C-alpha cells in the first residue's frame, strides 16, 4: 500500500490533489488543518491524520505535528525492504511506503511585509516541521516525489495517472530530481528571509536562476558567461529573436531605461541609439521629417514618405543621425510599437539589435529576416521608474558595493518655475531629454540638445570641460548638416553617410576654426534661422556641477542659450554671473546624475 503525506498552509487545490492521489490508490496522511480542508471540500475520500497514524498527538499547540521517527523513517528509507527489516519496539507502527510528500510553508515572508514589527507573530510563522519534511523528501528524491507548490499539482497528477511517476526510467528520475531542486530552492529562500530578519539588516541573501549561457562576456576570453534572474522576479526584457551577448544585454537595458523614463516624464515617443553602454543619440519623434532632413539623413527615396508615417521611425532616424558615425552598428531603444514602415527602414541600417515596446506581426517578420535571422529583437515592458526600487549590487573581487537604484525623474514644474533670461519654447522637453540621456551615459558627461534632439554627447571624460568640447565637436556636425544652408560652403556637400563623415567633419572644423566666433552672433544668419525655428536654442546639460566657467565658455561658441546642471559647487556664483553677463538661462536641478 502506498502512502502520501499532505501538510500545507496554502490549501489551494489540495482537495483536488488528494482526490487524484486516492483514485491512484494512495492512502492519504495529513495534519489536522489540511485534513479538515480536504474533507470539507466535499470529496468522499478517507484521510488519516498523522496523530492517529503515529499514535502520538500533536503537541505544543501544533508546534510539533510531523516530527516523528515513523514519519521521517517512511520518507528517508532508501527502499521498502530496509524499512521492513528494521527492529522496532513492540507495538510500534511499522514504516510504510511513503513516496509522495506535499508541503508548503508558513507564510513568514508575507507576515514580514504586512506586520514587520510583530515579533511574536513572525516567530510563530517560522516553519519547522514543513522545512524538515521538504528536506527529507528532497534528499531521498530517488524514491520520493516532493511537491512544494500548488503549481506543481496538475502536471504531477497527469504523470501519476499515466504511470510515469513510480517507474524507474531516467525520465522519471530526472523529474523527481527537478522536484527536489524546487524544494531545496524553496527552503533556501525561506531560510534566507528568516536569517536576514534576525540579522537586523547586516545580511542580504540573493538567489539567481540561470536563464541562458552566453557565448562569452565582454571579451572572448571571459568565459563562462550567463544570464540569470532573481528568484521569483520576472525581467522587463523578453528576447523575441537572435542570441544577445553580454554587451547587447547591457545596451538593451540602458536603452530601455532611457526611453521608458522619457515616456513617464514626457509621455512622448522617444528613440535612442546606444554604443558601448552609452547613448550616441537620442530624439523625440516630433513633427514629420522635412525634405531637408530626409536628404541629409540619406533616406532612400522609396522610404522617405513611408518613414514619416511611423512616429517611432521618425524618432529613431533622428536619434541615429545625432551622431551617425557612432551609431554605426548600434543597439536601438524605442518606447513605442515598431510598425512595418519603421521595420523597412531598419532593414537598410547597420545595427545590431533593438528593444521596443512591441512589434506589429509584419514588422517582426521583416526584422527577423535581417542579418540572416540573427538580428536581436527584444520586447520591453513599461514600468514606472519611481515605483521601481531595488538595491544594485556590484562585486569587486570580493568587495561588494550596494546602492539604491537611481529612479529619480526630473520634475517639469521645477524647470517651469526657473527664472529664464531668454525665451525658449522647448526648454522643458529639452532639459528632461538631455538630463535623462545623461542618467544613462558614462560619467563625466554632458550633452547639447536642440528641439527634441540630443545632438552631441560627451561621455566618460575625466574632466568636464573635455566633455563639453567633445559634445561640442559632435554638435557642430549636426548643426552644419541640418541648419547648414546658411553655413559657408554648404553647397559643396551634396550627400552624407558614414563613409564620408571624416571629410565632412574636417571641413566643418575648418569652417568653425575661422568663423565660429561670428556664426552665432546676434546678427548672424544661423542665429536668425534658429530663432525662426520655433524660437529654438541650444541647451547644454551636465550630469554634475560646473567647477569652473570654462565649460560654459566653450558652450556659448555654438549658440547655447540654456545651461542645466545640478548646482552645488563653490563656483556656482561665478557660473551664475557668467550666464547672466552672457544672457544665458541657468537651471539648477539639485540632483546629480552620475552613472558608472
């Protein structure tokens, strides 16, 4: 006769499981509360309580129920013959063939969340017998099936009724081993939460489940490399196609955070182009692309009108062309659905992969055909950054650093309340877009923003003035191409792509070296053009405060009219005075945006 032991706190579907076990010929052993739940469920089966089976009652108000040699011996015996050959005291219950153990535990973690200061309640919710049963059954998985979650019941019952549980095939053994792993995972997580509570914050335990093995890490010699996710936590990224590598995952996570933040800050479609864990360009979708933009962005004629039909497509083509040299072979982030118009354009681009809110079926099929079917396609899940709290962990060869994640979003009101010296119609959007970009850019970092386009990013420099210079050099190219009808010698540049970027950048530098001090003077043609375009102006954003005025001095040479930084430097009065003297808006946000 076979026996099954059922002792659960979570009674979900327990009567269903008991019925299926009884129908398969099992005698049901159960603790008092579980037995009552089974019989009250209206199923006409016999349930034998543990106390009547062992001949020993539950004691200490239920603190001890199942901890009895007959119960533990029936679980832990390697085979039935060993148990039958034991010499037990006269009148003792013999060991039985107990090969199914069903246990879930007192809800310690739930109590910790709902009533963290109730010490007595927490202690009473530390399971002892259940933990012991799970560990004993899992240890003896070669003979015993251990179920630690109601989610396992249905599959187990199907396997049982098809006689795939008790046989000694390799498949059945592997199934029981998986059940044992789930049980040990349950007890490990359970004990971790208890030990953390007892440590008063001195201990933090994390459990990670392997998702997949990667080809290698950052470099081919860095093996092994894998992806994991924290136990019971789902990822915001779902791979739909391709095989992302280590750096692809870093870029896709940075991409998705950036465009997701913009969605919650501005509720606008945004795209970004990432290379080596920092953005190369970021842009809002804006109005339809002008013929001038289409020509300068080298969109093939047959796609010119089509790409304008896609809001996500417009955002990306602008983001990619903020710094097209750097965006060659990029990773893309878009906080909107990729449609067929956008997908057709992407088919023509040299790019490694994309993470987007979703894809239309036709767009997905087009992208799946890219790079011989290896194009990386990831679906991102929206989440409110301000409600997403977790501790970031970094291991430095044995020294572990921990910090709360940076889930701060810039307040529109703080920017609107700033006292502006110069009228600037897009100052709120450009500030939020620029600072959100720097939130996910390797520090030190600065960027220039113009009309919803982050046109120049200076990332990862050891001093801030070099960041500004680098961002300024990139911005020159963009301004020359998009506003360039009024620049000297613009007519000599008829086309643009990555191959001739070098010659264009050399020409731009030559022009600026001789003329940049006059290009943005009050009466210049380029200044007039910028004023005509919705009263736009360049905005300089910085992830940290300015220690000297030299960075701002570099910025005004290309027409900057707004300077945004956290503030907090001893040099703030000097910076403020310089901005006032040069009629610049100055906005101090009060939050630093370092990213390392």
